């Protein structure tokens, strides 16, 4: 931990980090943000295990908290889960909301938007979203997903 160079051990959860920030930095952590982060991480674990309904519940519960700075992450993740379960309209709605709320540089929201549009066969809109993302922030073209997005859209007759 800087500037003292103190080494901390076992800071493994969002709650642990909040305790460190309170103890060493005198910085409070928004309790709703902490709870939303814990729900997002729990949802991620459920999603990784293919437990879609539990993941959806966690992300939705996190969103219900209204924590500042957490909604774009929760929405992007919930969009991916909704896509997995075949809720294409829900996936698109969540992806659009994630894009609207995301800070600059959070490209996963656009990836989710492109995925949802592509899944609905809206290839021209998906290509436009990809082009706009690159125009807004050229680092989007360096995302690991970008080559796959380009290939998929090309196979659908669209150029990015």
C-alpha cells in the first residue's frame, strides 16, 4: 500500500477492500455500491457455472439497490445472461441501458449491444454500433472480442 509500502494480505473480497479503505485511508465506501458489487460477483460465479436464473436474480437485485457507478456493469452482465437464455429483447434493452450509463472506456457494454443486435439478425445496426464505438474510442478496436465481431459481421455481409 502506497506511499508507505505496507504489504497487505488476504484482501480478497469487495468487503475486505472496503475495510482496508476505511481503516487506512479514512475513506468511506457506499454500502449500496459494496452490496451491488458483491451481488455482481455472485452473479458472475453463477453465470460461470451455467446457473442462469440465479445469475439473473443476482444482477437484478444489484440493480434494484440503485448504487451509483454499478449499474453499467450489472446491466452488461445481465444482458449476457439474457442472451444465453434466449431473452433477446431483454438482452438488447439491458445492453442499450449499459451503453447509456457506461463511463468512457467501458467497452463491454458495446460488445453486449453488438451481441444482442447480431443475435436478432440486425446486422447493419450491429455493424454501425461497432463503427461508432471505434470512432468514439479507437481502443475499442484492440478489444479481444473485436476480431470475432468483424469476422461475424463480414460473414453477415457487413463491414466494420
